[in-house]
C-alpha cells in the first residue's frame, strides 16, 4: 500500500534538512532568549510581618555595602528603598546623562498577605540608560545581599543591544530624547529653583531623595507625584497588575545638569522601559494612561522651577 505513495529519497532528505534547521533555529532562539534581560528581580515572597521584612531588607542592604538615600511609600502596602554605592555613583558620573543610573530601587510589597521583596535589575537599567559600565558587579552585590529567585517584568526580555537603542514603538522617544523641563542660568541656579519648587510641592511633586554625582555638577532627584493623571497611584493602578508587582518602577526622576537645564526621561520611554510588554490598547494598557505622559511633564516642569505655557486664552495649560 505504501509503495503507491512514491516518496522519493530526495524528498526525505529535504524533509530531514528542513527539520534540522527548524530545530537549530528553535535552539538558537531559546539560547538568545535565555540571555535576554528583564527589568526586575524577585528576591523573596512569603508570609510575614511587613514592617519587620522592611527593616530586615534595609539591614541586608546596609550590610551589603549599599547606602540608603531615600524611602517612599506611594500607597498602602508598598514601600520603595532607594540605594546607591560607590560603583553606581562612579559609573553614573562617567556618562554625560548617567545620573538616572546612579541608584537602584528595592521594593517591599504586600500582596494580600504575601510579602514580595523585589528590585531593579542593574544590568537591564545600565543598558537602557546607555551607561559606560554595565553594572554586573552591582547586580552580583545586590543578589548576594537580597537573593535573586527569578527575573521578571517581561515574558521574553530584551537583549542588551535592543536596550541600548530602546523605544517602545515607531514614533516613541528614545533615551536620548528626554523632556527639557526648564532652563536656568547655571547649575547652581537650577539647584536653587528645583529645591524651592519641591519644598513648595509645586505640581503635586515632592522630593524623595537627592544624589549629587561625584566630580561633576550633576544631581538626580527622585520625586513623588500626586496630582491627577501624573499621580503615581493613577499610573501604577493601570500598569502594575501582574502577580509579582513592579513597585520598584517608582519613584520618577529629575536630572539637574551642568548646562543649567533640568531634564526628565519622557514618560513614554521611562514607563515603557520598565513595562516593555504592556499593550497599547485594551484593559491595563497604555491607553488607560494616555494623558499621563503630558501630565507628568507638566508636573515636573513646575517641580523644576519652570513655568507652563500660556494659551491664547490666557489660561495655563495644565
């Protein structure tokens, strides 16, 4: 019966070669995916007392050589610890706009009684922020201090090459297309304006931490945002919905540069970098925070000592 099919030897060889290359492609794709980077690490997850786990986490960080420079509780059951060390600061100072990578963020989040300890992936952020050094040493130190059960925040992750030139999609900003919030006569003048505006909580923005980079006039401010669509609560309700929370996305940053300008990464870049798998439309998507990027820019403009544009009607555009 089978003889009637007349399967030729050449057809069998072709099929075998095709299967071989398909297998090779699958293996190569799996290997590449294994090398991909994800935005966050899960350190631990389990029951326990939130306050005690928060205290223990800070103790581990300090014992691991990290300096705690800020702490932020954006909403109940979530606290972010902002840390730095000499390696982070020196690496950030080696890049013109490296201040964004001068800190790492560690979060303790209560998920219905399960306490998650998570933190930003230094190597992922180093590539995304185009830093000179890739922070493998910082990643190892954080892992030693806190542990690293798994990386998460993206199903497949992103390669270092993709992160270096990352943008969410066509027409969306890159790392080197930040928002210029305000312009001042000098770095010193910019610092005065920023500190005064943050003290007054202009735009609903207040200071979480300040870090001055060594050997240069460049400072990074971590900020809390509370107003309307710029609010951290509003944004996180829409984008942070997976079973392992990405609380360490917060807080947002402003960079005071030696050129007297105050910068912030565009929210269209900053949010997408931390949530690269977020869909464009539908439930829990960028569509739900469509107004947030402009609202964030306006809030930070006020917080930087800048002024909002005035419309022809004479009303402020906010």
